[in-house]
């Protein structure tokens, strides 16, 4: 287990919060994954639940923090 020191630890302890994080990909994993996506072996369509334009970001972005929206991945399209 990799234990890190956080400067904000007193805030976590005061509220008795637990911070748990994980990393499941390293830089050398990405080229292989990108190739699998390009080959159509990984369907990314099911992950993208919302698309917004760059101009919509200020009015819509905060909504993505609401779990009832059901957002998995929102993509901002810049044209």
C-alpha cells in the first residue's frame, strides 16, 4: 500500500472522512488502449452519456455533479 501525506489531513480527521484512491493505468498502457479503440475492439459510445458545446459549459457544467443526471462521461465539443 502506498501511503501519502496530505497537508489537509486535519480536515479529513476532524470529519472522520476516508480518502481512497487508486491508479489502474500507466503511461505505457495508453497506446495499446488507443489502438484497440481505433480498431473498434472497444466501444466507447456507451461511456459518453452527454455532449455539450464549449459555449454551453458555463451554464451546464455544474449539473454534471448531480447524480440524478446519470452522467458517466460528458464530452465538450470544440469547433
